[in-house]
C-alpha cells in the first residue's frame, strides 16, 4: 500500500497582495440578486429554499468590499 508524504510549508504572512476589483464579482452579485427577486415574485413559499441557498452563496462567496455602486 502506498504512503502519502506531506511536507508542511508555513504560510508567508509577509507578502501582502493588493486586492483588485473584478467586475465579474459585482456582475455575479447582481445576477444572483435578480434571481432571488424573480423567485420571490414567482412563488415565495415554494422557492424559499432556493432563495436561502442563493442568499447564503452571496453572503459567503463574495468579498464585503465589492460594491455595485463603485
């Protein structure tokens, strides 16, 4: 049986990468919000789980600094 060897590498916290804005993030946020609005108008009771799933994705997958207003 094969064994897997891992060599741990500590993260280098000295490197700070500058965050750059990517319009795809903001477009993705807008699209998900529009999808939630559509589902809420169509049938909010039946689509509740889908709306919650999309809402959770928006809250966890996008950076807080992304804003459609900038």
